[in-house]
C-alpha cells in the first residue's frame, strides 16, 4: 500500500491541528511539512515552533521537507520540534552526505531531494545511506502547480538503481500529484506520495486519500499506465 503524505501547505492554517488529525484518521500515514526560507525558494512558510505545537496534538509521522539553504544549521531544531523524517535538498548545501549523517546521528530518518533540473545520478553515491529520496515533480516553492511529466523518468532511474543494488529506499514524489496522475509515479517506482491541493482542496479529502492509497495496487512498479 502506498504511504500518503498530505502537504499542509494547502491546509487551513487556522485549524492546522484538526486538519492533520482528519487526514490521519482517513489513512494518511505521514504529514508533509514544507519549510521554506525565502532564499532557497522564493517563498516563506513556517519553522520549528509551528511543528512543535503540532507535535503536541498528533502522533502521525512528521515528514519534514526543508527547502532552506545550508540546512545543517537547523537540523537539531527540527529534530527537537518532533521531525521523524528530515529531507534536505541536494542543491542546498556543499556536502549533502555529511548533513545526512548529522540527521541520522539523532536517530531521525534522512532523505535527500532533487529539483526538476538535477539528475538522479547525483544521489547514487549516497543512496545506501538514505532512508528515502524525494523527487520534486514541480519546481519547489509553491503548492498548486502542475506536475512536470519529464520528472517521472527520474523516479524510474532511482528505483532501478535501488533494486539493482538490493536497496529498499523509499521514493517520494512531491508536486502536482493527483489521484489521476499518481499512476505514472507509482508505475515508475514511487511509494511515498505527497499531495497538498489534491487532498486539502477536495470536497472529500478522505475519499481522495483512500483512492490514492489504492493506486499502487493497480499500477505497481513497471505497470503499463496505458490501461
Ligand atoms: C512545493 C512543496 C510541495 C507542495 C505540494 O514546493 O514541496 O510539498 O506543497 O503541493 P501540491 O500537491 O499542491 O503541488
Ligand atoms: Zn514538499
């Protein structure tokens, strides 16, 4: 079954705790927390205080996506705030592998993300150390964009590399994912799915989550998406 990680960026921040509890109850195993610093991406969101407040009201897995420059400066703050998984960007620092070590030294799961223009091969040398890779399917910075189809090939390349090397690395996709286009990502090998607008802007978020969870059964890695 796919792991669904709704992105709170599309939720109503005045009722954040309730929104998170609702999607958890509907079957989402993770909640995706997009941290933006206005420098690595041209947008600002929230930081550790919001995450630690949320930690008090839910035990859902916190999937923290750091879109910030030099993330090593703040890893401990996000660990203390309650992160279970911390994703940094390959493009955001000089030595991503060192930051991965730092994250893991706190007993937190580590992931590295690549922007649409970054080739997946850059992750190969550190892949064995990663719990997850995150393939951005839009330019990071804003919710509500359209998925860029060309990014899906990178998911396939990473899944093939993981399989060829006996790694069961999670592959997460993020940006413009809907219940309709999700099959392309799962057939390419993605198993952790971020969706903001498709879930929080829907009339029935619980139905979208349950529909999304099932897509991986019909379209597992290697499936024909023409069906
Ligand atoms: C974009 C963020 C995404 C975004 C996803 O920079 O990393 O997590 O919130 O939102 P949707 O699903 O609306 O594209
Ligand atoms: Zn994200």
